[in-house]
C-alpha cells in the first residue's frame, strides 16, 4: 500500500464517510480479503484510504507486515486526532504485536473509556494476563460476557485441572504412532505466552498464540546432529478460552492446537500438517 493515507482531492466528505463506514463494516465482519480489495479500489479511484490509514495498518498487522503497518500508522497520526478510536485501536494492536504490553493495555483502556465494547474487553483482558494480572484479566472477560451475553457470555473459563483433562482426552484420540511421538515432549499448560518465550522471536510468538512448539524439531535435530534447546509443546489456556465461544468449541480447539504443535515438533510445515491429518 501507498505510505500516505490521506484522501485524494476528488473525494467529497460524503464519499469519504460512506467509504469509511463500508470499510469498517468489512473489518468488523472479519472479511479482510474483501476489505483489502475495497481499500485498493478506493486508492485507484483517487479517493484515498477512507479510514485515515488505520485499516491499512491493521491489515498490515494481520499479515505481519510491520514496516507497512508502521508507515500507515505514521500517516494516520498526521491525519487524525490523537483520540480517534481507529487510531487508538491500530496503535494498541501495533504495540501488542511488538510486546509493548503496558502501552497496549493503556490503549485498549482508553478505547473502553470512549464506550463499552465486548471484543475490546477481551483484548484488554489479554494485555492484563500478559502483564501477570490474571484477576484483572478474568474481570475483563466477565465484563465482555455481561455486555454481550449471546456472543461472549458462554466463554469457557476452566480450572487448570479441568483444562488438563481436555488435553488428556485430546491425546487419547491420537493415532497410536502420533500418541507415541507425543510422549517424547512435555506438554506444558500456561495461561498465556511469556515474554521469556517471545524474547528471541517476538513476531513469531504472538501474544494471543494458542499454542507453541519450542526447541529443535526432529528434522532440525537430524540436520544439526543434536538439539541445544530443551523442546516442549506449550498450550496457552486463557488464549484458547478467549478464542472459543463455548465448552464444545474449546474441547475441539485444544485438540487441534495440540496436534498442530505436535506436527511442528515432528518437523512438518503447515502443508505437511494437513497431509498428516494433524491440522
């Protein structure tokens, strides 16, 4: 995308408002591919980026195009007031992606002061958990459920032993050869990823990751002769719970995540996981 988000001279305020409403509607519905095409059409027509650049920044973050996200954010800061909710959202998500947890939490809190919003409560909850304030994280999840009982009121919030039982049931469903392989690595349950895990590869360890394999995979060990880092499969309980709409979805997602990370431990990429039936 072009680095300057401002609207072109041919755009009227009404055109820009309607285009911005349409763009935000696509974003809120999760139609990111359609949004990217729509923003490209706006640029070609000379009407500029209708959201002031913040949606292009958010799309860049989705694809981990951090230089692009930063360029769009810089343009948005020039074009929009500091309290603009879109700008606050894009900046908070940018900070979160870079593990700048305190400013990310402050950004989501500032947005919540402008108006209650259930998805924003969940992002704020994530920041609180990452900062070690699990009680505040849980309070924010409850606030999301109270605000939108149909959408977030059934988020499954389990004790650690209940969650561990889901992991055990998922392991029992593995084919024998994969079940045997799983026994070679510890499966660790943490609430969320830690800064320590993200220290070496922060962009490859997103704060809202559901699971992670750490260490040398089988293929890397074979190529190098030996592994130097202790290998483990991590499952992040609170991120999985925030991701799932109810207990049934959580049980399936725990299994999917466990199998996915096991596949990475065995050395397979995303395409290989699908072929193995571990995706």
